[in-house]
């Protein structure tokens, strides 16, 4: 019996067919990738590791609750620089900043709701911190309070208040201490601040740059940053090599968050953005935040981590300086007190 004749497959035609199938599969994959929503969080520069932990937790929760895979991207830098980038067109869906004024400038531009501080609990600040000192092993200079930082034998590192919310908190905390210390005597306060600022050996643009100067470049006797940051640095670089000093008086540093409404709507992420910020208030996330040495609001987590956070008097910007707007204009505006105090 004669065998059937099988059709001959032209190698060129086979190669073309396989190429077409490959391109179709690639196009299908690209389409799926394009369908997956991406949320962009604009944040301050020392929050990289924090949100590297939070983002996968939120993505997993969202997948379980909504049966949808999402991607979360980050943009980090000085808080004020991040706000300017959004004003210039960066399409961030949410901001998680370290200073109220950097969110307010977006509200003034119509990119964040006017009542953004009422949209979430605790003035839309899911966690907070204060300003603390990181000193080298054994605290060789005996630094215990702000008063020690005006001594002529001390070298200080902290970020530039002109570009960093972190740096502004440091400056305002020192001023608030001096006002209390000298019973509001304006001349003594200014003399203290002039000495304090003259001891700064480098003004980096952000908190992470200041950390690099202190740790890797070995500059200064003390790094001033958020309590959370100095504790995290000590944990990363060696608890035997550094010590954390929380001064008896410091400042309340809130970490405000907000949805960038027009961007989130345009990106199709309004629901995702709101849920992302609400997720920061959940007990598990509050516990994660406390693990990164941030002070939180959840009562059970507060009790659980009570021994990690020393008691300190926390000054409020609004009480000492009248308002953030007043502090910004009086101290950090062009020709303001910061500029005046740095002139000798």
C-alpha cells in the first residue's frame, strides 16, 4: 500500500510563521503589562527602605481583596524637591512627605484637595517622629542636648533647610529650644542660632546625603536627623559604633500624606491611591512603621513598642512659630533669618 504523501513545509515559511507567533505572544504580553495598573508614590529621600517593605504588603493585600495585580513605583528626593517635580509635571498619584508645607504647595496649585488634612486621621499624618542626634561610639564629645551643639568644639551635619524638610525641622527644633532656654530673649536666641549654624560642616540637599557625609565621609561629631533615621542608621552600620541621643526637648515632625487628585484620576488610580494611604493606618502597617523606628498612633502598637521611644517634650511648629507659613516666610525665605544668621 502506498504511503500518503505528506505536504512539504518550506523552511522560510515555517520561520515566518514562528516569528509571527512570537510577535503575537510578545504583543499579548505587552498588552497585559499595559493593563496592569501602576501607582507612583512621591516621597522624601530617606524613606526608600521603608516603602520597599510597605509596597509589597499593600500589593499582596490589594490582590487578595480585588483580584488585581498592581505595580507600585517610588520617587525619592528632598521633600520640597519632590513637590517641585510634581508641580513641573511628574505624575505621582500620592505623596508621602515629611513636611506639611510641601503638601500644601500642591494644594495651593490645585493638585491636592484644599481640605487634605481632614481627609485622613491625625491631620493626614499616619506616623510621626522627632529630631534626634547620632553620635560616634562612646559619645566622645558628651553631646546630650541642643545647648551642646553651639559649643565651639562641635562639628554638625544636617541637611540644608532650604531644600530639605528634615533640615527645616532641625533648624526649628534648635530655635524652639533656644526660645525656651532664654525665655524668649530674641538677641540670645539669635546668638545661639548663629553659633549653632556656624558649627555645620556641610549642608547636604537631603537627609540621605547628610547620612553619607557623616557615616561614609566621616565628617562631623554629630548627625542631626529624624529619630527614625538615626536609629535605622545605627542598626545598619553597627550599634557598637554609634549612639542615639534623644534630647529632652525636640520638635513634633509629622509625615503628611495626600492623594494627588488630578494625577490619580488621569492615571485611573483614584481608588488605588486612596486605599494605599488608608493602608498606612492599619495595625499591621503601623507595626511595620514602628519597626522602622517611627512613632505611630495605633494604641496596641504604641504599647508594644513603648520601650523603643524615650519620652521627650515635643514642640509644635504652630505653637512656637504661629504657623508653618509664618515659619517658612520668616526663617527660610530669601533674605530671611536663616540667611541673616549665616552671615558673620
